[in-house]
């Protein structure tokens, strides 16, 4: 495994396409979506994703409906974590569908395509439980991609 620099991560992940996918998905749902991309590390990806979830304040949404896509391109690994408000309504099948939607692209190193597919599916699936609220819907979390690497 090789170390991926911050510059290389920016080349791998198309920031504008991912932010556009988040904005489009959030026009279908009141759910809040974030993406965090990490450099290579040896630890547990799920635990690192949980730390990023906390660090990014994902539990700060009114309906506890934040979702984090946590990606480690150098390991071709990712985790999708949602807050308790979502999990209580959608159950494990929801998360399984997101993983299936993204896995093929990630195996092929198509991280942007996998993220866009997962984010789109997330917006579509969440709309049934957390519909978009129109003018009342507030963007509670930033759409910017996190490259914080503090996991």
C-alpha cells in the first residue's frame, strides 16, 4: 500500500461533482449528507469513520438524520454511517443497498462514480422517510468534502 498525499486525494476525488451530487440528493430529502476522504492508515476503517462522524458534528441535525460516506481510496475501502434517526426508520437493509450500489465502482477504483451513485441512492431512499421540506429545509451541515485526516 502506498501513502496518498493530500494533493493526490484532490486529484482522485472530483470535489465539484461530489458536492453537486450531495446538493442534488439533499433536494430530495431533509437528510444531511457528508463525505470524508482519508489518506492511507492501517487501522479499522469503520472505527475511523465513527470518529470522523463525531468530529464532523454529524449528530447535530435536528432529526438526527446525518449520513457520512467515509472513503479510504488507497485501501479501496469505505464505510457509510448514519445517525440514529435514520437507522431507526430504515434498518439494515438501507445500509446494505448503499454498500451494494457503491461496491463495484470502488473495487475498480472509480471512487467518484461510486460516491455519486451512493449519494444519489441515499437521497432517493431517504426521501420516503425524510422528505425534502422545501423552503423550511435548512442545510444543517456543509456539503464540502472533508479531508481532515484526524482519524
